[in-house]
């Protein structure tokens, strides 16, 4: 069931979104060759708790950490570990903060040191595809409109979108209705209404979108070894322009 957030719920969502954004900023500052993904996880958790929030991901469905740290061909749900980041890597970081029972959810892809032009282009296209979809977050549009805009932009630039996972509603639960695919399906999806909170998250593959799940039953990896990128924000639908809960202006 899709929920329309009340004024008080929206205020909590805004607070959670700001902390989620702050956690990503703290991680971004620490991303460099020689740092481990476990160290990045500790930085995010420390920041989230310092702001009076709790990490949304830690313990969610058994997930062991506060961030998803997915490197190179890992697109989502990577476990933070003793893995050391190397010059030229790219890392997808997904994080959530919970404030008084309400969640923010956002992801970014960061380059480690000097990265290739192709890796940077993949990151840039993935980010822009989010904003192409955001153009359709308007009252009375459909979820399909968001999906079509994302897919069209990604494929026009020679990449592919992940099929097995999608964006979602967000609020008191980390994953709420509606599902928001990054590609067009046979379903048009519900109409978008003010008060909805949507986590829109293009997940883009350098080559083919075929993936497999690692032995940890979480981490999703491209079958062909191609690079991946992920960009996400929690978005509040309004009567006019959408409000980015996890990207303050």
C-alpha cells in the first residue's frame, strides 16, 4: 500500500534525509587509496549516531553493516570488509539513516584517486539519469514515466540498467510501495501524488545487465565484469517541484 505522508511525518523524513546526506559526505571525504570499506562503514555509522539517528541498514534483513560498499563490478549490497580500495577503483556507497522511526535512503558512486575517463563517464551518466527521471516526479504522472526517462537516457549513452532490483517508496519502512523500476515494464504503475516519498535509484552497468549474487547471498555482481554505478535520492512529491530529501540545495 502506498502511503501519503502527513506534515509531521514529512518533517521527520526531512531530518532523516539530511543525516543520510551528511553520512555520504563524510564517507566521500574519506574515500582514497589505502582505506578499507570497513573503515568507511565505521565513519558513516559514527556520523549517523552523532546526529541522533540510527543506521537504517544495520540488521535490516540480516545485513551486517551501516553502508553497502560495492566496488567496481559489484553494483549493490556489497559488505564492508578489510578490502583495501586501490587507485582507479570506483565504489558505490548506499546508506540510510532513521530519525524517530522514519528513514532516509541515498547512494552515490565515488572514484578512488585518479579514475579512467570511462569510469567517470559511467558515474556521470548514472547521476544524470536520476535527474532525467526526476523531471517526471509530478502530480498525476505515472511511475512508468520515471522508469522510461531513466532507461532512455542510460541506453542512449551506451549503458544498461539493472533489471533485477529497483527503486521504491520510503518512510516508516525502508522499502515501501510503489516499486520504481529503472526500465519500462508492462505495468504503467500508479499515479504519483503529493505526499509520496520515493527512493529513485538508477543502477547502471557498463556493459550487459546480467548479474549474479555472491556467496554471501547479498552482493550483486555483473557477470561480464563490467563496471557499475549507483545514484539515489529520497524524493518528496509536492504540488510543484519535487523536494530532494537527501540532497539539500
